[in-house]
């Protein structure tokens, strides 16, 4: 469930950045700055030159942690799988009998 939430968060962030980039507005990568635009909010009010704060917070670090955990588990499963199938190489593996 956490992976699904973080994936949604990354898609939302990417879509928001592309939408702002289409209008020639580049949000800051760190710090606080004003967007030089009028933004209509979800409350349907116009906000001239809104203040935007960019920082690395908990969801950012949780995303990296979940990607690291998934990658580590895939690598470990791949290594264990190769060790188990080491003696089943080639055509001879088809004709072997474990009895």
C-alpha cells in the first residue's frame, strides 16, 4: 500500500511540474520563491504570485527507502534462484530423474 501511495505521489509531482513547465513556470528545486503567475486554486479563487516552498520531506525519503527495499529483495531472490538451478543446465536437465 505504501508503494502505491509513493508511486501516486511521484506521478502527481511529475504532472504538476510538467503542467507548470508548459506555461513557462519553473518551480524551485529547493527553498522558497514566488511563482510569477495567477493560479486558480481548488477553492476557485485566483491567487496572484503564490509562494511555493520546495524541500525534501518524509515522503521523498520513504520513496527512496521503498525503492531500495524492492531492489534488494529482487537481487537476493535472483542470486538464490541461480544457486538452486545451478546443476540444471543444458539439455541434460530435461532427462534427469530425481528418484
